[in-house]
C-alpha cells in the first residue's frame, strides 16, 4: 500500500542543521527498509498558483487553497504493508523533521 506523508510547517519552510541530519537519517532508514518511494520539499504558499480550469473557466490566482498559518512544506511517498506501519513511519517522520505531519493513503 502506498501512502503520502505531508510535512506541515508554519513559518520558515526550512529545517535547521539538526533537523536536516535527522531527516537524512530517516530517509536512509526508509530506503534501507523498503519503504522509500520518493520525498521532496515544496515551495511555500507564496509560490502557489490556484488554478480552476473546469469547463475551460481559465481562472488562476497567486494563492494557496489553505489560507491559514500552517501549510505543507514537503512530503514523503512511502510503501507500507499496513496502515499501522504507515502510522509508525509518519510518527518517525514527524519526530525527524520536528514538525506535524499528515498521513493519507493512496486510493486503490
């Protein structure tokens, strides 16, 4: 089963040196244990484009759907044999990056 773990940030969108080391170690562990698919940091809400082209509407704004103080700053896509395993990995990811995260399953 595949899952996505979204990293939730509130300000800087950057990790400090200790957090980077912990994230790197977490990534190595994911890879070593066959859970790794991919990971990436993503630009903050100030870099977002909200696009609605349903029925060729052609509306685009420089905004994020989420207007609150928290936003996604990165993600991991993982492979896990159960939701319990995915939850454990999301907990470890939250600890490594020192941020909240959100776990969602891929739809089958």
